[in-house]
C-alpha cells in the first residue's frame, strides 16, 4: 500500500525543474530547493534509515567510500507548501521548504534530530587549486542525550555530550564518523576529511605572556618571554634557543625523531590566563616526554609519552568571566615535542548539541539510522557499511608478540616456552624489520636472521599455533616492488621530494603506495600474497595505515604529502579514508587467493566500513602507564559502538619508560603490577594480545621471578580458554546478528543514567561485567552495579542487588568480575589452543535471578562453511520461577560435528562461595541434539 501511495504521489509531481522553495519527488525520496538555492535530498532505505544530502549540485556529490548500499525504501511522500516529508515504518523526516531545516521523528512522534538551520555551512575553500566545501550541521541544541561511538580516542571521553572530538587519523586515534544516541538514532557523517564533533572551530594556540625558563643538565640556561608554547612539530624545533640545545644521539628504537637527548633538559613556562568568557575552558596539550600542568598550584595534568609519538591530552577549567588563573607547565623535553592549545567556552545550547564540521567535501552528506536500542544503531550502521565477517576461532585465543623477534630462532623459542609450561597460546607474531635493512617493501626475509622462514612457519604449525606477519604500505624506492608500483604512478612522490628519511640505520628515503586505484591495490596485494602466502602465514598485520610515513610532521604537511597521484585528489579531502581503502584491497585479494579460508587482518587504523574488510583494530603505540591503561577502556568501548567489533591493545603498553626498560629494582614491582593489571583487561577484550617494547612480555619470562604473578597470568590464560564457547558465540553474533562484544554499560542499561558516564567498567558480551584496576597498589575498588538486575561476584559467588556502588576486593592477581542474573555462560575443557577438543564437554553456568537464554554457536572454525550454512546452534534456556534449565534441539550442522556432547549444568544462586568458574559438577547430561527435557 505504501508503495502504491508513493507511486501515485510521484505521478502527481511534474518533471519540470524545481524552483526555490519547491519540492520534487525522486525514487525513494524527495529533493527540496531552498530559498537560498541549496538542494536538500532525502532518500529512504528499507530499514528506515534516511540519507540526507545538501548540495549546490547533487550530480557533483562524491561517491561514498564508507557506504556500500543504495537507497531501497518506499516511503510515503507528503508536502503542504511549507514543508515536505517522508514517512517510513520507523518514523518520518520533515524538511522546511524555505531553509531546508530537517527534523526527524521516531515512530511515536518523538523528535530524534532537530536541525539548527542557521549553523548549516557549505563554505567554498581552495585546496591546492581545487574548489571544495567546508561543511557543518548542528542538531538538538541544549540536549541532554548520551552520545557514543566516533571511533577510538585516547582522552577518557565516554559520553561525548559536551565534549570535543577531532576525527583525524593518528597512530593512536581512529576516526569513524558514526555516533549513536540514547535518544534513539545513529548518525553516519559521510565525509573523508578531518572532522570536528562538538566545537566546529579548531583549537587555537594559547597566547599568553609566558615566561619560559630553560635548564640544561639541571643548570639554568636562560629565561625569555614567549607568546605561545609551541614546539609541536619537526619544523618548530628551529625556534629552540641555542643556549639550551642538548647534545643528541640517533634513536635506537621506535619511530621518527631527531634523536634522544644525552644532556638533561627542562623548561618551565609560567603565565597568567584571564577568562574573557564564563564557562568551561577546554585545553589540550600536545606533548611527549614528561610533562606536568598546574593551575593555581593544583596539578591538572601529569603525563609521559614516547618522543616519536606525541599526542593530545585534555584538561578543563570552569571559570567566571574575568577570572585569572596562574598556569605552570613543567616539561622535560629529551628532544621532544609540545604545544598548548585552548578553546573558548561555547554557549550552553551549543556546547550540548550534536555538531559535525568537516574541512573539505563536495556536499553535506549523512545518514540517520533508527536506533530504538544502541544495538539497533550498530546493526543499522553495518547494514549501510557492511557486515563484520567471521574471524577464525583461533583468533580469540592468546596472541604473543614482541617488538620484535629479531631471528626465527627467537620466535620459535618463545612459542616453545608456552608449550613447555602448558600455558595456552594460539598465535605468535613476527613484527617489522625481518627484511634486509635497505629493502623495506620487498616482502622478503634477511637470510642471515631468517634463513628458512618456511621452516619457521612449519615449526609454529607443528606446535599447534598460528603466525601473523607484519606488512606495511611503505616502500624504499630501490626495491623491485616499489619500482613496479612507481611505473604505474602508484607511489606518493611528495615524501620523496621532501627528502624525508626514516629511523632505520643511516635513515632511508621512503614513501607509501596510493591505494585509490584498483590497479594499485591489486599490485600491492599480489606482491604481498605471492611472496608471503606460500610460506604459510595465517594472518596479516597491516601497520602504519593512517598513513604514518613520518612522525611529527604537521597535519598540513601530512595532508600535502597525501595528494593522490592517481586521482589528483588533495590529501585534505581524503585524509581519514586511507586505512579503509587499503584494508579492502588486501581483504578482497586474500578472499580471491584463499577462497575457503577466513582472512584475518589486524590494522592500526580504520574508517567507517573497515569491519567489512575482515579487519580487527588495535589502539596503537600507547604508553606503558596507568593513565594509558585507563584510557583504553573508553577508547575500546566507543570504537565498538562505532560498529567495529574486533579490537585489541598492546597488553602492558607499547612504549616503556626507561625506569622499566632498565629494570630498575625500585620500579620493578610497579612494572609487574602494571603488566598484570593490563593483562587482566586483555583477557576480557575481544582479542587477547600481548605486545610491546622491552622488557620481554612472554608470560614465562616476565613472571619468571614472581611466582604469584606467574599464577595470576596463567589463571587468565586458562580462564580465557575455558570461556571460548561463550566468546566464540559472541564473535559469531557479531557476524550473524550484528552484535557487539565490548560494550559500554549504557548499551544494556540505558535507563540507568548513572552508567552513562562510567568509563572504567564495561560488559564483555551482555553477561560479564569487568571492572579493571587502573591504580598502582590498589587492592580494592568501587564498582557500580547497574540497576535492573542482580549481580554475582565471580570471585566469591556473592549475589548483590543492582543500583548500588559497592567496594570489592581486588588482589593483585585478580580482576573484579560480575555476572548478571539470568546469564547462561558455557565453558569448555582445559585446553592449550583453540583447536584442541573444540567440541569437548561443556559446563554451563546459570546465574539465577532472572530468565535467561543463550544460543551456543559452533562451526569448523576456520573455513568459509558458515557462509554455506555449515554451523550449528544449541539453544539453552533458564526459567527462573520454576528453576528449570532446558536444552533445545540442535539447529544446523557442519562437517566434523560431534553428534554426542557431555553437558553439565551448574546453577549459581548466591548460596555457595568461591570462584564461580572454578565450580565443578560431577557428571553431566549426554546431549544427542534432541531437546532436554
């Protein structure tokens, strides 16, 4: 009926061109021409999603890189001369004819998005001689809704309402311009350039009359007045005063840097800030090395970051108009980088609004996704941008990596340590620089250190493990691979023209390939696959995919060097999209080369749609500090809300302070505790992976002199594997049901406003709540138990009512875990790898207090049979009132499926004490696939 009404309405509209203030219907939608001559187009999708495009010329709108679906809805069209509207089964959207103002309603008539039309912007900008548009929209001024997603950011921002986020790819920042609201919608902003959410204006250098005192080797060197604190990039180092220059030496590890200082340096800036406006003044400090910021003598920031990878940390000051604050910045440069920026307060209505502003595009283009629940919002995003493919079962076991295994003997020896001690492991990783020093991009091995890489891979496989290999989009121009790409015009020329050299040996000229051509992607993937796949590698680690061809360049320089030699598109206009295009090229080639094998890609950066490229993401080269551990929680959960289900981080932090590197005895207890606490968090992350610089991270090594630590680490190795039936089902649900593994509490307890801001607890699946310990020396912590359910302490079995904060024990070797009432969690046998006895006996843990259901997923584990329907489900139900547990009839089958299963059931109700997952039930049911009872 809707289709017939829409067709009749369409027939009633003349095909003549629309004039200002008029509307015309088009397939699946409408186009309004405003009084200003802008075209506002609404297109409907069958699921109720609405695409909104505002353009000068709709025919000139760039095709989307993120969205791979076309509008297919049949909305009801209506106009009354003042506005035009489209109605779907999920609500309706209205456009004012005069100014194009958009309002979106849900099916109950509640406002989801209310545009503030005066903020809309399509301002022409000149980018390298080309005409582009700087764009902005704003909605819901003065809103109190919760806002989540936007990718991965390292500033401990959980709810983005009132926050500023700059979407710009970086080693540790992943830009995914998708946001989900507690009001009931998601919004995908379809723009490839740098985008600011919140304040549309970039932060500006904080200009004060700074007194800068410089010290060298602890002796005063000079004092001078400076207008700004700005040693932000390589180009800014020329301003350093000669009297305070330190001798430096070349860096021995890490990324690009001018060197490491061999004389100690210190700078102290003192300045008085006067607030011209009342409100929240936002500051962000870009820094490396050790830095402290004080406001009126109170410490507001204390951070360390490795010199070759500085990034932003935020702080805020709530001030009255005219109020003065004494600021003090204490910095130990070690030849590092620093800059302090500031943003004035926004009016309250603008501060608490939904605003997107981008530097360069061809139109305003975005999608409004109906999201009665946040899970619906994520599912709608994946309908637009692509399913998350199934990862192999072994990927959810433990991964061991190191920066780096320098020889094949080191790699195979590390794996043997685990097998000798019966510590479960599934994957080991060969990081970068396995090639000859001057051959980056050859995809070949240095024969002196890796005399037989095929034998190395066979050794790993013989030890029932898998191996991942590091591959970069980076090339030295002397390699045959680079020369083939260069012959087609597929290498970026500007990094070479700039004379940049990397950090290897004497430093080598280098550049990256340009993936914005199907031919270039095919050449790159063929080179990689032809060289490495025959050796038997199982997974592909795609590093530096921002692209990051030279650390500590300014954003402007990065964008300039990223101009596509293939398309001529300036880098500013495609700044965020490289990791998506690159990953898709590799994934497509792997699927063609190995059609019955699930690809596994780990990439350091991503963009909207990257999940469809069989890609997992990780949080970059984060520092090994307690604050950085805490920051990973909000970073990972918000990336999950942005639609990326498979995420990981470097357990222990990648870059390590010298006090840990040199294993100073007085700091060794803190290093061990930091690693142990991070490991506990890793055990309840989608992917469980240890990686970083020295000290060595292998469990048998890092805990060799600390038996309690070894027990604590081994406990979580083994618990992770016991939980694989639960975890692999969560993984399957991300593919089949658009599920999410790592979940902020708001996803499941949106009605409880107290969880909206919680950034140090999360759900692993919908059943297990994790409360990592992120403070050195803490042996207890407060945990908020969301309202609406009871909770079981996994360590004691104690049952607690929800809606309260409790203090729980947190011994060094254990992380607080809570299980919600009604949860059904199947666990498997003790195994050493994921493919050992995958259909072995099950112990199903049931937590009384509510009805519950779980559908256990199983398949072959690595092939593509699941796409042919080769998998099974075992339905499990718990009826709390009757205290009845049932097993439904098995659904489906797959080759090699065990027809008979032993299944024991343990019901927890709080009457017993002790760790719940260590409880045992003698005997069990023999399940033949038929319903029980």
